[in-house]
């Protein structure tokens, strides 16, 4: 059975005292050092904006110099915060990069949900997913991250891989229900979503030379091939 990494991470976060939203995303509590002890204070809008500024600055610094040589001082300068403010929210460089990874993962999944979940018609939802993939590959800075911080980038891809399969299954539920009904079989939804995620990663690692103008057609052909293969395996 495939391990649900998101669930595992959630348990770790709970063990550390971090609050966890219903979607599984960590909510970092503010903490202040008083008398050598950490006191957790209620998050507020200003602290959330500060954290967002630090994470945006982290992305710029990582894309410029890589994850191994990230400078907390440079992050603070770019975010417009003091080192004291930085350490109010992050205990170390490792803590910052870990939070940044979770932030990018959660942002990817939230945009996916916002883009697709409101589309009720199965064919239209599939087209919305394809448009989402196209927009992600167009706007993503993952290729740049892969150049300047390859080890960090690959670790990030591994981190979001299994969770993305689950999210794709959830967002495509009405599409799969429609296909199951029309074909009269139960499709292997996990396998189909896994192959789509692998396709997206392959476009990041080895982009199509001709550009992405044919991407919608290629993705639909991939779906059709996966459905036919899944149907054949089911009927055996």
C-alpha cells in the first residue's frame, strides 16, 4: 500500500505542536522567546503578511544563488525585515527551506482546487485541468530552480509527488465517474493520475522542443491511451 506522505507529515506537525488546517496545510504559530522559553502567540494578519514576505524573498534568493548558499541576511534585506523578526518565525535556514517547500506545495494544490473544483461538467473539468497544467508549465520557475538548486528541486518534486496524485484524483472525480459509467468498467484512477503527474515532471526536466502549443492535444492523447490501457487490464 502506498504511504500517504501528507498524512505522515500531518502527524509529525501535530507532534511538534503546529496547528494543521483541514486541508493538511501547516499553520505556523507565532512564537516569542521569553526567559529562555518559547511562548506561542495567536497568529494575526500582520504576522501572516510578514511570513509571506519572507517566503517570497526566499524564492528570489534561492533562484538567484541556490538553496545551499542561501543567505538569511539577504532574505531579510529583500523581505524588508530585521534578523530579529526573521527568527521570530523561523529557527534556522533548514526550517525556512522546509516551510518554503510546504508553502509552494500548498500553493500549487490550492490553485489547482480553485481552478478546477467549480467546473461541474466532466469534459469542461478535464479541459480546465489541461489548461492548469499548461499555465503551470508556462509560469513555473521550476526549471530555473532545477538549474540553481538541483538537489533541492528534486527533493521538492519527490515531496509533492504522491500528494499530487491524490489531489488530482479528487479534482477529477466527476470526470472518472463519467468515464466509468460510459465505459462500463472501473478505471485505475491512481495509475492515470500518477502518469499525468509524471508527464508534468517530464516537461519540467526535458521540455518539448516544439514548445507547448500542442500540449493540450498531447495530454488528451495521453489520457485516451491510459484509459484504453486501464480498460484492457480491467476486463482481463
